[in-house]
C-alpha cells in the first residue's frame, strides 16, 4: 500500500479531503523518528512498538592494547504485536 492509497483510505474513513489526510500522515512520519531520536519508545496498541537503542562498541588500542570504548550508533527496532 502506498502513501497515496493510505491517504485516500484515511480521508474516506475520517470524512476529510485527501490533502488534509496526507498532511496528517506527513506529521505522523515526522513524529515517530523524532520520538526515537529523543530516546522515547513509540507504542501502537494492536500493531506493535518502535524503539531505539544505542550500541556501544569496545576495543583495544594498537599501541598498548588498553581498552577503549567507541562512540555508539543508534539501532532502531520494530516489535510487532502478537
């Protein structure tokens, strides 16, 4: 299902025009990544949840083999509702 098809469906269900439904979908697409970047968990009942975790890596230096920790990357996960 494409974004336009979703907008058309939302417009017919909510009784609004397609432009308004598409603006709502655009806001939805901005809200989820924004919440994940802030470290929040996004939960939709009967659908699933989205979360972000920060991975930290550790290693050793080549000079004296002392332990160091690298800057972590964010990993995004989707957990479907069961």
